[in-house]
C-alpha cells in the first residue's frame, strides 16, 4: 500500500486524545498520512486520524506494517499487543520512556526506601482520600490497602446485586472465570492500556513501580489503582449485573465512554507528577563528564516521552 511521509506539525497531547481503539483480524497500514485498518476478509477500510488515539489495542489476527509502526512512534500512539478479549497485555510498541532525567528521577525515588515510602503514602492518600496511617512500612500499607480493596469489591457487588466470590481469574483461561471477573479483567485491561500510554508520554518507565514491583507494568498498576474504583470497576459490576452475552465488548464500550466523560487522560499525567513530587527531591542533573550524542536529536514537539522529532 502506498504511503506518504506527511506528519502533523505538532502531535496531539495525550490528554486531548481518544483513549483507545481495539483492532482485530485486520491489517494496519498507512494511507494519506493516517492509519488505515484493512479488513482482508470483507475488503473494508477504517481510517484512524493520525495521533488522535492514545493507544491501539491489537488483538489476535492483527498485522501491522513497518510504515504504521513508524507513524505510531512519530505521533506517540502506543501500540499494545493484547490477547483475546483484550485481557492479556503481551507487548508494547515503545517500551521505556524517552527522557533520561525522568527515568533517573523515578529510579532514585524507587531505590531510596525513605523516598519510596513518601511516594507510597501519597499514593494511599490519593487513592482513599485520607492520609495513610502514621508509622507504617510499605508492606503494612500494602496490607491495609488490600483489605480495603477487598471490602470495596464486596460493597460494590451488593450495590449492583452481583454474586461475589472474590477476585478470581486465570490469565491463561479467561473463559474459566465467572461473568463479574470477566468484566473486571476486561475493564482493568482497558485502564492499563491508556495508563501505560500516559506513563510513556510523561517520560517514565512502566516497569519501575513503588507498590508493585517485578513486573513489566509495575508503575502502570500503581498509577491505575488510583483511578480504578472511580472509573472501570463500577462499570464492570454494572455490566455484570446485566449478565451480558459479550461481556468484553460491552465493557470496552462502557470504558471508552467513562474515560471520555471523566476526562481520564487529562488527569493521569498531573497525578503522576503530584505522586512523585511527594518524595521532595528534584530530578538528578546529568554527570559532569557525560557526553552529548554525536548527532544531536531534534527537539521533540510531542509529549515528554515521545521519540518524535
């Protein structure tokens, strides 16, 4: 397919974009400077305006051209390869942030136990709307948080009239879970996708977490947890109460709508900055003996984490 090298003069900021688009059984290419999804079975085409979407969630059966990957990187649209029904996140198209100062700042906060505790306490306060209990370690706060989360699930189940037996699911067999757990898995997957796009756009590393550790999306989980019970969890319980035939599809549509109405993408990056500022330190300066690149990179015109010039 012929493509053009046209790019928008300035990428749309993450906060002003549509949250996500799911693509299944199609080929993503570039035509007239925009993404085009080609349905090779029916011959249909869907144009997606350049840079207007925070992330494209690519389900099984999707193929992506080199031109589309290049355009996605240039405009800061995150490509995320997900499993069936979108509930497994396998890989992302632009891992890591593109700002070394933000990465070093994040790493310094995560590696210093005192600074890390300050950030975790702030996360607790932002999530529950009240200061964290005094003189508690990260492990103790994690235990308190877990108890409150389990109680919140129980209360929401009663509110929406849903039978609740706990958060149980098998990542390898999505169909094995009951309807409410299927809805919750689909909903949190949508939230993780747009949160990862925002984390990368802000220039931070998805893997360097504070409460969650050891996972490729540890920091994404940290950030998403602040918004989870205000956005996608009520949606999941509401849809589960209707006993839908296609829970994943209905959850996606509802999540897309709640992300738009709550203006979620406008909130995530400022929330990250506020959370990390609780550590009370400035980003570390580069070493005095550090050398600039042999071929200087052009100044980015996108968000902090975009690699576009």
